[in-house]
């Protein structure tokens, strides 16, 4: 079954690799780009979502053209938001006179137009620390089928219009993976979403702290399981985890190491069991076959007493 020493080596490499991201030129460029994207108010966020639900990175015309070297595609309709109007006013003394001192004050709002990155084209910019995985995977179809079988919820492969690589819906109990991605990216993404389904099906809290922890746990599990089977995802996973960490101390990762390690071991056991069963089914016709529907996590791991739910 699983090689615990190998798993520990992978876990050790995880923290080291993420720390190295913070020292890289990629991280510097990423921060430089992020500094140009404003944090919009709740009102403007609602306006953006209402007009352009799939929006991800939004900026004004001048930022796209002058800062990023991109232009707005012909025919694209801008997203209308409210921009503050700031005026400098003289500060009056107690006697009503003016001392020449002034300050900037909010005078009102005006309409402004912004565009999502999907409405632009031009120079590539580093929007994420996570690099696309383009390599092929050995026995790809067979391995992907095995992952679908160990998933505790149904898995669907289809085009995701929002641009997301995949997502897990805990309330509906299903996973969606964007079709047409490179093999390594598809496998890594499916592992990430399966990790969410295994670890976070009852964790519906959506505050920032919980979201950080969930994303770091899911990507760490995906990296470790991928690495165990010879699929190198560090170019994506290390940057992804660094991007979700609050600071360079990686406290979220450290606090979740036991959870991650247990989930990795469990998933490897499940993959090994399904692979063995499928191999035996092919070699010995009378051997019980693996059903094509997804196995529940409890069914696939009921004999592994070390798992704590």
C-alpha cells in the first residue's frame, strides 16, 4: 500500500517550496500587478456582479491600456460603477477665517466605466502565482477514471464559462471540472476538488479564515497525491498555496499538516484499492468488478480505522 516515508518527504518539500515562492521574481511581479487592482466597495461589487457575473479582474480603460499594455476588444460593453468625487476644501478657523490649510473631502459620486480582463487582449500579465500545468500523465485515462471512482460525489466534465478550472458544490454534492485542460492540470484540479469533498463537505462557513484554510488544505492534498504518483505540480501548487496564505509564516499550512497528511494517506489507499480491484477484474473475469458510480468515502475506507471524521 502507501509508502509513508515517501509521503513524509513530499510533505517536507511542500513548505520549503512555498517559502521559496516568496523569494522569487514571480512573486515580485505578482505583487506589482495586484497593486493596480482596486478593492471595490460592496456597492460597486454588487454592480459589477449584476452586470458581469463572470468578472474576475476589473480595471478602468487607462489601467488596461497604459499600465498593462492591453486594449479593450471592439464591441465590448463597459461595466458601470460609482467613482468618488474628491475636492480640496479650505479649512475654516473658529472665527470663520481661512488659514490657507486645505484637505481633501468627498463631494459626491460620478459614474465610471471599468472592464473585466476577459474583455481585453494584449500583453500577458501574471495574474496568479500558479502556473498552468501542461505536461502529460502516464496512463492518463485509467488514472482519471480511478479518481472519479474514489470521489465521494459525482464528477462532471464540461466547459466552465466562468474560466474556473473546477469547483465543488457542497450543498448539491457534485464536482465540475473544466474540460479540455492539459492532462496534468485536469488530474491536479480533480484531486483538489475531491479533497474539498472529503474534508469540507460539512464546513459551510464562508468567512475569510475558513476559506484560506480550505483552499490551502485542498491544494496541499492535491500536490502531495500528485507527487506520490509522479505528477509534478509544484509550478502550480506552490504558487497557489502562497497566494492563499495570509503571510510568509504559513501558519494556515502548519496548523493543517495533520489533516493534510491523513487525507493524503487515505486517498492513496483508496486509489491503490481501486487500481488493484480493476486490475484483478481484468485478469480474472470472476473477480468482483468495481462499480462505475463513485464510491462513497465511508465505503472505500471503512476498514481504515486511523481516519477521524
